[in-house]
C-alpha cells in the first residue's frame, strides 16, 4: 500500500479570477476535490480535465503564433474567440451533462495554457 502524500503547504488566498486555475492538494483530477465522489464520477472528472487540456493544447498549437500582442493588449480571448468558443462547445457537448460540468476545467485550462496563468491576458469579456 502506498504511503500517504506529505502535507502540502497551502499558499495565501488567490484572487477569484485566478482561483479557477488553483488546484487543491486533495484534487488529483484538477481544481475540484473528487475524493468524496464515486469512482465513476472521479473517472468522469479525470477524463473531462484531460479532454479540456487536449482541446486547449490544440488551440495553442494552431493559433498562439498568430497572437503575440495579446499578452500586452489583454485581449487574447477576443483574438482567439472563435477557436476558444468552438472548443468550449465541443467540451460542453461531451461533458456538459455530467458531474464534471460545473468544475470549470475548460476555463481553467484556457487560463493555464493560453494565458500562462494570467487571467487578465484574456480580457474582461472572457466567460468563466
């Protein structure tokens, strides 16, 4: 049997916008504590997070070179709106009616991957 993980020092509270990317120590699937969920729901969360990451990685690979000014202009969402919205719709079709629907995995991955953990880069019109 594996030993319990070492205690993790909890950082100071983060702003609400950045909280979407914060990962709780007890949340192996992502920003949601899945420990109290059934094994089936835990698996759904794991797959939803993985799918969100895949979708956002694809956006980054195909579009990021076209939008280097977005970091300075704080309008990354406006510049990539079509790609982000299309991927969000794909994600919602697959996981919108599951236990992972309210976990915010897709938005968290957009912030983490596309915005380099800086939600302000996306602009104020980014739907969380």
